[in-house]
């Protein structure tokens, strides 16, 4: 419970679900800009425990978490954790490559948890964003000074990775739709342009107020084809395979990846 002028208020739980570079961190920052909400972040990163930017990389800590993932997430999303932060909504971010017990047993055991599924329909943009940040090691940009390198993948490799991302999206969405949990499906473009604001507020019962904000800046070039050194090869391959719509600008200037 958290206190209010009208007495104690029940704590709600939510999860932000998606893939790397799909916009989940962007949505996390939007949610965390509201004083009633706190998303603790990527708690089940296989390499570390990322608690909203506080990273515990100790192998012992990761092993202890993975021995009892149900107990770990229960503690991290407990009423006490919410009260400590003074919020009435507490959540975490779950990605496709995280502990499979989350999808298999833990989340289905909590039908009251609200699920926010974030997808990025432009898989070439998602692939390029992932390849660029793997080269720079800079997963977020809060300064607005990122200078992402152009990449030159074999177009067949780029296509295969786009296929994988699209198939994972399909499976994740089918899993979410199989659950009784309240759910909200958002696109990267909605989150990056402010169009998700009203939908997130309604879903979490936040009411009207100041716009949800993010400190993140886009790292990749606005026109997706400009992210490639071998742009002619990429353009020809994706045009011939019916994905020319992935080559242009994904969103306006406010995008964050």
C-alpha cells in the first residue's frame, strides 16, 4: 500500500515487454516521468541486474536471482518497494531473451499485472540500431551528441535478422494475447512522437497532467537507409523483397533510437 490524502491505495504492477531496440527503454522513461510510477528496468538481463540504471554485474548476484526468479521479482515489485519510492505503480522491463520462466510460469501466475507490449514494425531500423550500438557500446544517449557509425552488413544477413526479429515479435504478441492480463500494445513510433502519452495514462489510470517526457535522444540517422555504408545494396535487396517502406524516415525528429 502507498499512502494518500484519502488513505492507503493498492499498489499496481506492470511489465514493459519487447525486444532490444524496440522502444522499451523509451517507454520506461516516459512512465518514470510520472510521479506515481516507477519501472525498475531490465531486472533479468542475463549479464546483470539493471535496476533503473543501477547495474549489479556480480556473478553471485545474477546466480542468486536466477535460482529463484519468482521470489526475486516478487521482492522487487513488492508493496514495500513501491512505498520506498512513493509510487502506486511499480514495474519492470522484460525482453524476449530474458529468463524463460517469466513467460512460462511467473507472469501467467499474476493475471492482474498490466502488460505494455512495445513493438517496432520497421525491423530494418531495429536491426540497424542494434548493430550501431553494439559497435559504440552506448545503449542510450541522454546528451544528444551521439555520432553513430554507418554499418555495411551483407543484405542477406540483414534480411535474416529482420526475419528473426519479426518472428520473435509475432510469438511475443501471441503469448501476450493468450493471457487474461490487461494489455496495451504500443509501437515505437507512438512512443517516439508523443502519441503514446494519452494511451499510457489511460491504461495506468494516471489522469490528465503534464506530458510524459524522456531524457533520451535518437542515436541513429533519421532516414534508415542513411545508416548503411552499402546503401545501394540494402535498398535494392529490401525493395525487391517488398520492404521499401523500411528504407525512409521512421519517425519525425523526436525519435530516440
